[in-house]
C-alpha cells in the first residue's frame, strides 16, 4: 500500500472488522438454537460491543503498523487477536477469581478478534 487510504475508508474497515468478529458467534448461536431471532440478536448486541475495541484499540494499532510498513496478513490477525482478546481477558480476570476463565475468554474472543483483523486487512486490500 503506497499511500494511506482516507479516514472514512479506515473507519469502514474497522466496522467490517467488528461485523466479521461477531459473525462466527452469531452463526454458532443461530445454528445451535435454529432460531433466526437469536442469530439477529447476536448481531444487534455483538456489533456495538465489538465496535468499541475495534475503533478505540484497533485503529491506533493500524496506524502504528502502517507507520512501520508492517500491515501484513499475519500482523493483522495478531493485532486483531490482541485487540479482541486482551480487553475481554482482563475484564474476566477482574470479575472472576479463576484465571483459567480469563485465559479461556482471552483465547475465544481473541480468535474472534483475529477474524476481525483479517477482515480489516481484506477490506483495505480491496482499496489498493
């Protein structure tokens, strides 16, 4: 990527990352219950929650990686893992006394965040 995309495109990529991070969980819940309302509710509740770390942590991470010319697929997935999993893991450690609960949540939500990071990179790849 030779020049930086406009800020609006970067915000749209962050929104796409939030949708991509919520999609696996929404599909899992929707298929497990075979209920369309559960599927849609997962999106209605999950996307606003996923937008917070996507925009507040993911966009600064993007600008740091962009400055170092390190926005590869691997770094996007790693960054998404950290951006998605770290806040959830720290919050669960604060609310639970069992560190394995925090680790499990960090890994699960981190994998969802990695999906979001890959979607972010794919969206920006379409702009190249």
